[in-house]
C-alpha cells in the first residue's frame, strides 16, 4: 500500500511535465521511423532550389514537361522521350563544369 501511495504522489509531480515527455518520445520515434528522411529530402530540395539547380515547384515543372512531351512518366520517375534532348542537357552540364574549371584556373 505504501508503494502505491508513493507512486501516485510521484505521478502527480510528473503530470505537468508528462506532455513534454510524450512529445519528446514521439519526436524520437518519428525520426527513427522515417521522419529523418523527410527532413533530409526537404532540406536537399531547398538547397538545390536556392542554388538554382531545380525550380521551386519541381513536380509542377516535371508534369508540365510531360504535357509538352519532353519527358515521360515511368512509375514514380521521369525519363526523356528524345535521346537527343537527353544528350543536349548532359552536354550543357559538362560545358558548365569545364567553363567553371577554366575560370578558377585564371
């Protein structure tokens, strides 16, 4: 009986802090169950957008490219319809890297 009284007394003391404890437990469990991947994905998209590599509304852009028949949806990804278009954009990337390398060497 004495143990039950002591435990209920301890619970009354911890009760105001209990929501914060459960919030912390939920946060830890959520991050371990895939929440960290969501945060990493959002941060990666933000960095790529800030550096000008992708548009802010990427999915809308890709869907518009699909409507214009530049891309084709293949499951959860997109592929180029025309091989020449793929090679053109690949060459642009290598040209940009070459010009940056030359500019740094000057």
